[in-house]
C-alpha cells in the first residue's frame, strides 16, 4: 500500500527555507561590479549560510528529541515562528561572534517552545539581538544576578565593602577596567532599552552592588536568548 501521509518536515527544512528567504533580501549592485563582488563574497557567505543551516537543523532536531510535543510541520505553517527564524537568519549571516549566534539559535528554540510569547515582543527582542554587542549581553546577564554570576565564575568580592556598581563589573570583567567610556555607553544603551532598572553611580554597600538590576523586560529578554530549560 502506498503511504499517502505527507513526510514530516525536518529542522533542516525550516532552516533552509528561512536562509533562502533571507538571502533573497540582500541587495546586489549591477553590472561587472556585481560579478566581482559575488566572486569575492559568495564562497564565505555560502559557507556561513551552510553552517547556519546545519546548526539550526541540529538544534531543532535535538529539541524535537527532547520535547516530543514539538511538531515541526506545525511550525512550518506558523507565520509567527517563520518570522523569528527569518529575522534570526538575516542577523546571523552578518555576524560571526559566538555569543550573538548562540543568542540567535536560542531565540529560535524559545520561539518554537513558547508559542504564547507576544509577537511584537518577540520582534523587539530580535531587534535587540541585532543591535547589541556581545559585551551588552554579558553585562546584562551579569546584572541579572551579580552574586550568582561572581560565584559561578569564581570571582572574589570579600575585600570590597563599599563601592559603585562599576566596581562589581570591573571585578567580573577585568578587561573593562581601562575602558570606562565603553562601560558607560553599554549601560546607557541597556537603560535606554528599558533592560536595566534602579541604576545608580553612587557608592553603596556590598549588598547593593550584588543586587539584581535587570528590569522585568530585561529578565524576559535574557530568558529569550538563553538555552531553553
């Protein structure tokens, strides 16, 4: 008997369709300049695209194995989900930083799992991933739970009784000690997007330094870009 059931879609099907759609939106110049540009950029762009497809296919396949309730065929018919994949793909193709790529992969997985997420909020979060740097993501994650972050990373704060919030950040990320302007810009960016709250530049106790500074929106954003629980 011939099996009339439609074959189930794989993670690769979803990833490939989204990447193909993303590439179609890249503007190309005309004439010989386009040929030269294509000859130079096509191989690395194709490599980056193929790696992204492979990674997303694997992540979706692993997610389906862990969560049997995930129906990839239904996801393929979900405009809301495909839009997230498309936005993630477009951002991934123009980035190489590991932390941003991980955030993009996790956004797809969370969009697949959390179908109750508001569509507009998801688009706001996708825009944040595109606009923010890995340093923004690191510092925002640190401020969600400074005490927990420092303990996990083995950073000692016992000899610091009072200080500003930046003192904790400089202990956590020694690379920023001589980059005060960069730190200030990152904090300003996060505050302007409503991701941080209760921020003060004044001196405070150790308890104040180690208190969470992320807003509700900031915590939801972090949850959206982290590996699904």
